[in-house]
């Protein structure tokens, strides 16, 4: 498996997961102010640095879970960006990988390689 940056993709690292932590924290603070009329004290101690550090720890924990799943299933992980050299060859940094079948899962818009007829 080739990964350009951090395992888990956009959702885990900079999208869904960290966004939900921040969104839920903001909603909690907003809701606490609304609950004043029902007898709740809205003076909440909030430490943004702690929230950020815990959010980042959650992301790292998920990264480690994915790394362990790959490792436990004998999947080799290459950090970098793959570039086709041929139909069955992909270069990652200074290493050329060979495979009978290569699966491309970029999560973005594909580009047709020059050597593929179609």
C-alpha cells in the first residue's frame, strides 16, 4: 500500500474526525448557554489547547490502529506517492514495486495513464 502522507486519508486526518470533535465542542458550549434558563450554570471552563491536543491524540490513535491492521495482515506500507513506470510497475521514491494487478484508490479524480489503451 502506498500512502502519500498519513494513513487514514482525509476523513481521519483533516476531515470528518477532527471536524466532528471541534463541531461537537462548539455545539456543547452553545447548548450550555441555552440551558441557563433551565437552571444550569453556563460558566464552563474551556481549554482550547487541551481540546486540540486530545483531538490530535484521537487522530494519532486511529492512525496507529490502521497501521497495526496493515501490519497484522502482512501489508507493506510505503510512504510517498506512486508513479506508474509500466503496466505492472509502480515507483515510490527510489523503490520500484511489481504486481500482476495494481489497484488504484486515490479518493480523487483519476487520470488515464499514457500506456493504457482505451
